C-alpha cells in the first residue's frame, strides 16, 4: 500500500496542471468516495437525542448518506461520483458505482432522510453546509445525460425541496453572517444553493439568497486576507464571500464591490502562500488541504469570469491545487473520505 501511495503521489505531482483531469486521475479520485460510500464506521453523527429511542446506527438513521464518516461528506461523495460519471464515460467500475448510487438514493431511503430532517429538534441539521452540498448533488443529477440519473434526481427532489424551504425560512432570521473557515460559513452555504436556484429557475430561492446576501455582505470592506488561514480552515472566509457576491452581482457592481472588499486581488502581482498541514492523521489539521482546493476553485472562477481583470489568479489556483492534490492519496482516512470532492470541485471550476 505504501509503495502504491508513493507511486500515485509521484503521478499526481508530475501531472501537467494546465491540462484537464485525466482518466487515470479520475479513476483514482473515484475510488475514494466509492470505497467509503457504504462504509458505516468510523462515523460522526451530528445528532440531538431526545430520548433513547433515537439511539440507532448511522445506516438506520441515514440510509442514503451514512458512509464517508459524516452526512455532508457522504453527500458530496455522491456528487463526486455523479460528476465523474458524467465527464468520464470510460470510468472504471462504472456499473458498480451506478449500482451503489441507485442503492443509496432509492426513494425509500430518501423518505427516511426526510423523516429525520422533519423532526422538530433537527431543523438545523447540516445547516447550511450539508444543505449546500445536497443542492449541488441535485444539480449534478438533473444536468446528467446518463440514463441512471433522472430517476435518482426524482428520488432526491423531495429532500431538496425540503432543504429549499429551510433556506427560505432560515435566511431572514440570520441577523449576522458567520465568517469562519469551516462548516457554518454563511457565504459558502449559499453558493451551491444559488447555482441550483438559477438552474432550476426557482425565483423564490434566488430572491431569498440575493436579498439576504446583500443585506449581510454588501457593505463589507477590507477583508483581512492576512488573517487567513486559521488553524483548521477548509474554506477561505474572504474568498467564499467573494465567490457568492460574484454570483449575485452584475459585473460592474461586483468589481466595484471587490475594490472595496479585497483590492489586493486586483494587483497582478498578488501572491498567497499555500496552507500547509503538519499532521495529516489529524482530522482537523488536514482541513488545510481542503482550504487549498477551495481557494483554487474560487481563483479559477474569478479568472474565468473576469479575464481582463483577474486572469493572473489562474496560475495561483494551479499552485494551490498542485500542492495539496498528492495528500488525498496518502492512505489517511481523515483526508480520503472528503478531499477528493474538494479536488474535483476545483477541477470542475478549472475546466468548465
């Protein structure tokens, strides 16, 4: 196993990052969520217990999303496989992957997930990080041209509709944004949701996200990039806010806002040191590899959308992606169970 990891690390490190994701890389990245999608333990439940009747195994509580250590990692593990199936028709274990997706995302399993989230004391379950990834999965299934995907999108849709209702109910109550680099980051929690709202032409969700994002973020100025990263970040508070605002604002409005919020990014000589991990067997410290991937996807998005102003961010995105890519093949479950999704999200933004 160690020899395999060394060889694969060498393969990834020597790859040319100006190119798209290769089939060989895709096959390896698919193996990580494939391996853990139906792996029940170890598991971290974000459960509030009312009484002992709620003490159940992860698979009983969450028959769709019990694998890959926790609910949200399972959700974006499913997204990773759907994304790879859509983009690599010759993906290894294609039929086995589809079978696992069909098993997990059955209508019956999704109804059990809905029942769990419908408990009065679980209204905040996975708010908003898991919600955000769930709508990313819904979007990927609906966009897929593969025959297996449409039935699964229909199965998942009632849960997605519940999440949309939760967003619309919750956002006006959030008086202040959460600006951290971990799960509860408000800006990231709205980004995939916005993308799905636009794709599905859900005007009510679009209006809710835009109005509340403007209320929470439009007056922000001088985001302190020099404060990042914090010790266990996997998201950049500054970049995720930028990523959200570039979605909801028109070009002129956004660039004017960016000049006030983060003028450093407009400097063609802007550099940002990659985040470094001291111990990849520590489930929190390894978050910093995810930070490099999430920085990369935001830099790619900005460079692509505003090439005249921000094209210089693409090489910086490449540096961040290249630095942490080898870490997802080092055999540590602490990173393996989720980092492939973050790497693929960066590749998605790079190549789309």
